[in-house]
DNA sequence: AGAAAATTTAAGATTTTTTTAAGAATGCAA
DNA sequence: TTGCATTCTTAAAAAAATCTTAAATTTTCT
C-alpha cells in the first residue's frame, strides 16, 4: 500500500511519515505542485494532504486531481479547524478531514477505513467445491463453465452442503436449516431433494461426491 | 438517497433527521436490534450510527452487518470522543466517525463525501442495461432510440432493477426501497408493476431479461 | 371541482415448487 | 444369505407463489 504525504513542513511531514511507515510505503512531496506531479501518477492508495502550502494549496491540488478524474482517496490533515474549511475540503472531493494535532492511532484507523472502502471489502459472493461454483448473488450454479439448473430448495441444499463440505451433516440439521424445525413435513423430502440434486450433478459426474451415510446423514467430499 | 439513523435518543434522532431531511429521505431506528433489522435490507445509501444503545450496541450492529457483507457506508455519530473508541469504530468497519456535538454543515459534508465515494464520483444522470437506458433527470426510458413509456413507480422499479443488475433483489427490498417499509400496501403491487413493466419491455423483447425467482425475488440479467 | 393519471385492491388463472406416497434398491447385521 | 430398515426414485397430488386483469380508489393537475 502506497501513501503520498503532501505537506510543506518537513518536520511535520516526517512525523506523519513515522506514524505510518510501519504499515505503508510512503512518499513525500513538499509543496503543492510537487504533490500534484506525484499524485497524478495515480499509483497511490491514499493521499494525506495539507491545505496551506506554497506553489499550489491543498484545495487547488485536490480540485485539479478530481477534475482530471484522479480519484485516489484523500485525507486532509491540517491545522485549519473551522467547520467552513472542513466543509470546503470535503465538498471539493476529500474523503476525510483530520485536524492537527492528531493521534497516531486515529490517523491510522482513518487511513485503513479509506483504503478498505476503496479496495472493496470483498467478501466473495461465490462458494465452491472443486469446479462446482455457486453464485449467491444470482443463485446460479456452474460446473466449470456449464450451468446446472437448480430449483428453489435444491439450491439451498447444495449451498448448505458446500458450506459444510467435508463434514457430515445430519438429516435433522438439513431439515432445521432449510425447512425450519417447526415445519411438519416428513423428512422424506430431503431424500427427494437429494435425489433431484444428484440427478443434476450426475450430468457432470459430480454425483459421486455427494455421499449418503446411512443412519447418519450426508457429506459432500472427495 | 435514503439514510438510516440508528439512535436510541428520540430527541437527538429527530435533531439529526431535521439536519438532513432536506437532502435525504430519512428512516429512523431506535435501538440496535431495530437498526439491524432495517440495515440488513441493504437499501440505504448511508447509515448514521450511534454507539451506546439498548438491545445491540453500535459496534455489534456494525460488526454483524459487515460480516454479512452489507457494505453500506456507515458514519458513527456519538458522544464517545476517545481515540480508542474512534479507532475501534473505524477498524470494525465504519467509514467515518463524528463526535457530538457536531455542526450541521460538517455532518452534511461528510455524508456527501461518503455517498460520492460509494456511487462513483460522477453522478451520471443515466444508467443502463444493455441497450436499455434510463435518463434519471427527465425520467425517460429508451431501448435503442425508441422510447418506452413508464409511469411513476414502474420507472422506480426499473431503476432499482438496473442498479442491481445481475443481483437478485427480494420483494421485501423492492417494497422497502420504493414504497417504504412503513407503507401498508400489499406486496401484490410489486407483481402488478412487474407485470406492467414486462408488458412494456416485451415490445422490444426485453422482458426475457427480467426473471422471477420464485420464493426469492427478481433479477435483471442476461 | 372535475378530469386525468397513478396507485391499489381483489380475484381468478397460471405456473412452479413442494409434498406425498408407494415400490424399488441398497446396505447392514444376524 | 436372509431379512429388516433405510434410502432412492418417480410420478402424481397438493400447495404456494406469481401473473394478469379490471375495477376501485387516491392523488395530481388544470
């Protein structure tokens, strides 16, 4: 993760650098113009920006970046603590605004939050078992690049099996998970659905991974 | 733009609401559990979250949301002003942290920054799905260069579908997003609108992309 | 106020999913 | 190996969800 510090006060810039250099690879620019030249490379994960600087001030720099579609997250770090300044900074395109003096931990936490948001939190929307993939966003299932069609609870059952892959799940667990413990359906439905699921999986030879353990339950495993 | 305020102090919640209701459509939850129930609908553009609350505190609520891949931007608004609290909040998934008492303008500016970052900087006034384009400014819809005529909520429904293209949206989400969770209309209206929408789309063969997933919801996908 | 438009209700038709049920197949233990 | 219990498989029946209209109601606009 690369961070650019744009700050004309050398001592302060170094202080900030020390705060974060354990976690990030840091570059420093010491006036607005230099900061702009670095920033427009568009290679940073965050920019820490001072407002009062020679050559080009922070507002101008930020405005210029945004107008050129450089959307690197920007955290303004400044002594200017008026609401007016904060509003101005945030309005022209900053993502956060922190007033000096600041605490090291808060700066780090805010940087982390900006980066996290920008890189996408990324929790996957798919789960898989070998080449079998379930997309939970659209409830589609694929083996390799062939789609297998699963209706309603067939998908739910396969999802549960994949989430529990390589561990046994009992019929009772399946029933409580998918039908709800208060359902008054006979547990034979599970066999019906397992059967239907196997029939689909068989088309691609995947039925062999869904095993029945008599008197115990089912397991999806290789 | 929809904002959810989760705050147990009714008076304070209303104050915040007044601050922002000119700019956003606001819903309020008055304890952590209620907040969670609302937030997990995943229909808000920002959540303003208090920390100290009965039932489930803000940290727990936020953690639970993120663990369920609900990535709505969260701004923590609280009286707790220690660095420790700020760090904790930001670390577990908040995007910003503002301490009470706060200035109305700063809150608005920070919300704006969060939304801007989340929606992609340039708020386009058109969205599309294949050759289907919606102009959000004048609320007109086109397939190729032919206009399709959509009345009020038909347009809203199609907009929501396009914004969520290739992702399933449940009837509940649609209902809460377009009608508001406190509406006392029957969810059958959704079917009525979906039906009307399909009838329009059918003129250009686009009805086939709007699929019903029984017991689950709707999806616009190819 | 009256007309037009949008929204909601309601009810029957249609479609799909879920459940039942019964015979066939399978595995296990005596 | 035989007999019993469990599981598999099918197809039909039942239930549930959704679709589609059209009429009733509400809202908006003139």
